C-alpha cells in the first residue's frame, strides 16, 4: 500500500451547497484546527467563483491548505492529492494543531480513510493508443475489451467513462493484476483509526433552494467573466477543469450552444444532480455521522462533538 489510512483526523463533508466552508471555519476555530481542502476543483488557480472557494476573510480566520495548487491546464491524480494531504497532516501536527478536512470529493475522502494502493505510472503512449482505438470504433469498444479481462471492473464502470476504463486496462497491461481486486481492498473498512466523518444533511427541498441561490450568486459575482478569462489561457484548460459543473455549461454558452438564461438554469439542474449523487455516495460510507441541519445551521453544528 502506497499510503495507509489516516488516523485521528476529522472530516467535514456533504453534498455541494450544504455549507461546508462556513461550517468548517466555525468548527476549526472551535477545535484549534487547520483546514485541508478535500475539493478536487479548489486545487485549480483562477477557478474561484465556480468552485466556491473560501473567501479571503475565511482563509485569514483559519489556515487553509491544498487550495490553488495547480494551473487550470494541469491534471492532478488521486495519488498526488493523498501524498500532499499526508504531508500537510504531518506539518499541521508538528505545529501542535488539529487537522480538519473540509470538502465533498468522495474519492479523495475514501482514499484518505481506506488508504491507497500504488498503481503503475501513467503510460502516455499506451493511453493515446487506446484513445485512438476508441475514436476509430463504435461506442463501447474499450468497455467490451475491459469486460473480457476484468468483468468486475467493467460492471462498475459506465461504458462512457473512458478515462477510468483506460486506467483499468493500463493496470492490467502493466501489472497483470485486476483493478477490481484493488477496488475490493479499497472498499474494506480498516480497523479503528480514530477518524470521524461528519456529513452535513439538509432536507432535499432546502438543499435545492440553497443550490439555486448559490448559482445565482456565482453568476452575479462574475462567473461568466471568470470563464472567459480562463478560455484565453495558453495552454488551454485541462479536460478535468473543463468538465467542472458551472464551467462546462458556461463554455458551451460561449460556443453558442445555449443562451445565458438557459445556461444558468442548466447549471442549477446539474448542481442539484451532483448533490444527489454525492448524498447517495455518503449514505454508503459506514463512517458517516449525519449532522441534521434543517433550517438552523448552528443547531446542526451543535451535534458535532469533536
């Protein structure tokens, strides 16, 4: 195992729009903690409004880490994130401070809780070969190929999830081992680690209303202008950055796919769908301790006994 599970850390998570940032600052101040971001999009410099990064005031109130780490044209693997997170945990504890992870990227959370197995390094030539194969043939070609060597992985992955399908084929090609076997280890609950995972839980209608208000605020704060500036960069945005909710839809607006009002409505719809997927994922995590928020944020936080 490349990285063992973290121990004795606190995690504040929940679906997008649930108020993690503000709650995290409050809890960090309450417990003497520094915050490590657990948001894959907050890593990107210049992507500020659409990722709802902590404000300058919030960052001044509590030290935040793993925000603004890479440029928008770069990619950042889960292994890179976990390695950086382990380093930050050691640094924070050396200062005699507590550690609080705040964010809603499920894969990051699980890798920190379960540990991460080391896979083979990326093979650019092999990946390019598979991308070209996928482009030449009918949809589902790579998925069918994966099903022949690793049926369990193929069953778990959507046929359109080309990036992860290629990674599973790469693992098999380079090691002779199956990604699904690694996944089984990844899903095993480790022995007592002292970690605590708090999930902010809102009634669905209230969360949807919060999301709609937040999207309106993002556009009012200049999301369109932020995306316009990002599109002028050279090198261009990475595939991951382009697919972030809010950014993808505004890019399509600039490309003439739809008008601004329709774009705003679609961002709200996609954000609500993202929140629903995140909520479903958190329900399947045994470590989750739900914090019922309702209409009173402070009342919900009072249930977090750190």
